[in-house]
């Protein structure tokens, strides 16, 4: 069997690779603390589970319209309109199985071989993977620690070319937890305003996981609404990773093209999950508020602990549930350090280079784990780096 050449251009998510290695060690009897996977450790709120069960019992076991059940599309349109200060309708919404198709489908619909796509670095690796898959060119803009892991705007300006067709933004960010300010987004919008051939994919999957600030979308900037594809979903906000429920909000013409791609691939999203999605957005939000408050407490704990270690410095992230500590002073390559933490200390982390070349010298740790486990992990990390620093 000979695979198509395009398959060689697909990347992967190192988080799942490390998770598999960690699970293999656990199967051998090792105690592993998981700080590698970006998955809330909370249960899906009971009211959402109940809605899904009721839907199954009420006959929601069949195909739905390809872009989603109309009631859910309208609920999403109303939610995004209210939270972004814009006016969207159900026709602007496409419901997909998880949020990744809103990376894949718009890139398939918009990008030709040889086009250029600007994306942050370090960033979620599937962006680059999908651009490469299309035989297009990823153009990286550094997320600068000195700027709170915001865009290097001078590099962004220099990266724009006649071949630029798409700009990918992610705020709050995976892997850094950085948040693009309104001023930064306004500057990016200003640079793109006279470039109507350039679309924006704004990954806002962590929009509800913010600390002490409100979410801002570039879609809310003047003239940017119809140029922006908003990616959002349920996995992170409502601890619904296994439900596979996400959505994109975009201009009507692109929504129709994305729907056509869905028809040709997944047909539609699980009907009962869609009904649960209505309850998630329309029902009580107490569980979300409690989860974010707990994430904030964990963030404060892990940042303080990391900054107390020799050779480690860590910024306080403003959103998501990741920290991106700088480990360059340890004198250990980040890949080697991540391997040693897993194999010697029993702490699963990711090297920053799993998210791109500008992740060199960093680790990514997810604090979607209990405070007790975070304390245990900090103790183990401390023992390893203290021993390394004394050599």
C-alpha cells in the first residue's frame, strides 16, 4: 500500500503521544501525575448530562441537518452575539464534532497550495499541520514572553505578503495562557483592514477561562465581523471533551461551504449531544464559574511553586489552564527535561518545542489537575531540577 504524499505533511499532537507513554508507565505500576493533557478534570455538569439523556430517551437518535439542529444554531448565534457585541443569525453557525473541524474545514475551503497562512508560534500544533496538509506555507509570528506572550506586532507586519490568505489567532492561548489585548487586536485589524482577501481564524475555545478580565474578539473590531471565523465549543468550558461538540461562526457564504465539507465527511453531529449543547449555553452557569475559580487557584499555586525553583521562571497566565515556564537557566534541553520528568520524576509534561520553534527553552504544564496533585508534582519537579542545578 502506498499512502498519498499529502499524508507525510500531517503533524500530530505531542500531548496524546506523551499521554500514551505515561499510561504505559502506569500500566507497569508507576505513579504518574498528568500535567500534559489539556482536559478539565471536572465532570460535565449534571444539568447538561440530564439534557443529553432526555434527548436520547425522546428519540434524538437520528440524523440532524448537516450544519446543526436549528434550535442549537440559534442558541449559539444568540450567545456569540451577546458575548461579542455583534449580530449573528443561525445561518452564520455550523455545529461540528469537536472544534478541530473549524480549523480544518475553513482551511480546506479557503487555502490553495502555495498560499501563506500567518499563525502564532508557539501555538496549537494542528494549525501548522493543516496548513502543511494543504501544501500551503505557514508563516510564524513569535509570541514574546517579554510582551506577555502577545503577538510580536513588528514581525506580524513584516510577515504580511501578497500571498497571505489567512491569519490564525488564539486568545487565550494554548500553550502559553497569554491573552491578546484589545489594543493588540485593534492594531492587527488596522493592518488587515485594506486587505479584503485575508480572512481571520480566531480560535476562542478558552474564551470563558479568563482571570480578572473580559474576553475580546477581533470580530468586534470595525469591519472585521464578516472577515472573522470564530472557533468555539464546549470541551473546555463545560468539561465536555468526550461529547465532541464544537462550532464555528462565520459569514453566510463560508458557512455554506463549511456545511458542504461536513456533508462530505461527518454528515452531522450526534443529535443528543446537540440538545445537551442547548442546555449548556441556556442553562445555569454556576458550574462554569466554580470551575474557573478553581483553575485560578491552581494557576496561582503552580506559578508560585515554579518560580520558587532554581533556574525556573514562570509568567502568570491570564487565561486557559496552562503555564509555560522558562527553563533555559537549567542548562537542560527542554525535550530532555520533559523526558526526565516523566521517566525519573513521574510527572508528564510537554516540551515547548511541541508547539513550535519559539517554544525552545520552555515547558508546558496543564493545571487541569487537583491542587493536591499539583503540589506533589511541584515537589517532584523541585527534586529533579535542584539536583540538576547542583551538578
